[in-house]
C-alpha cells in the first residue's frame, strides 16, 4: 500500500495520513504536500493494528 491521505483540516494545510510499516520513508508527503503539524498513522499489515505515529515538522517526519 502506498501512503494514503485520510483527512484534512479546514482552513489549513494540516493533513492526516496512514502508511504501512513497509512503506519507505521517501514516499512520505513533503512540505509541498502538507504543513507542519500534519500526522501519520503507521500500520502493521500483519497485525492489522496501529504501531506508531509520526508528526511532520515542516521538513521531517518525526516519531511520536
């Protein structure tokens, strides 16, 4: 599965994404796609559960 957008705020560029643990970090959205404070849920496809979260600081996706 590719990184998938699952939400957006109104009046801003904050977006919510989900990705599998197997998705490469270089496929994550960049600053041209979303603003600082955007979030990503990391899903383990084998366990079918959320295993982590990341937040975009405007440059890098950081693990929460």
